C-alpha cells in the first residue's frame, strides 16, 4: 500500500466520524470514489482537485496525499493487508449465528462463524468487525427477526446508539443482547428495549462489552 492510501486508512481508523462515502461526496465525487481508490487502485493517484478538497477534511496537507512508492516491504498495492481491512472481491467479513437462550431475552452466539460475506463500507476500517443475525422481535420495528447486523466492536458507543451487549463465557460462546444504550455508569449500562417497551439496567460485571451496531441489511 502506498503512503497516501495508508494515510487515508489510518485517519479513518482514528476518526469514527469519517467514512469513505461522506468524504467522497464532500469532495464532489460519486459516493464510491474513495472506496474504489482504496480497494481497486482507481484512480491510481488522486488528482490535484481531489487532494485539495480531501486534505482539510483529514487534517493533512494536499502534498501528503500524493502517490509515493509503496512502503518498505510491500510487494503490491494491497498485499500488506492480511486481516482484510479493505473491501475486496473476497468474502472476508465473518457472520455469526445464534440461538435463543431458553426463551429469555438473550441469545447465545456461536463461537465460530457460520458464513463470510464481502466487507461492506461501514466496516471498511474495522479489523474486528463482524455481522450477526437478529433472532427475536425485542427491538422491532427498528430491527426485525432475520436482519443482519453490522457490528464495529472497536468504535466507542454513546447514549442513543444501538448496541450489542456481550457476556463472554468459558466455552468460547457469548451471550448477547441487542438494545439501545441510554446511559453509562461505573456499574451498569442503562438500556431500552422496544418490544415490549421497557427500560432497564445491565450489570457491567455480567455484561462486560458494548459493541456498536453501525448498520444492518434488512431481511
């Protein structure tokens, strides 16, 4: 990967408020322009007008976005991406299945993926991103049974965000709940469920992780 592309990817990783679609539209290009630049090498180098528009949005100089020789050790444009950071023609995003946990409001997620799909744009910079299926109606109508959630586990969640709350277990399975985050305290997550509607707290000692839902594919 050349230095200009690496700079763009590193900035996206640090700046969760940015994404390729918004940046592409902000510089007057079609929504997929920067995604194609990163993943397909088209254009090979950003033209001057694109660099001038993109640089202030990223907090860099236009010259830093000029194409330069690949970084040391790179044999090809994207060969240094073993963990699948970029959208490619390959199916590299893991999809996890789950089963209902004895009729209550939690699900047990399988330890291993049941499928892999092409990485969508919202998870482009999420090395640990994944997808999972909704298996109940507790968050209807926002999320319906069978919808595929797109989860960015490294992006910070804020009140008002829809999230997966995760409880790890010793046998590599995980219990998960899909809820809307209302408030964070040192001891609990305050959450909202839509169907039936109710607000309640999840103990942070039991539910150790909160992982941001950044999108979905409807069934």
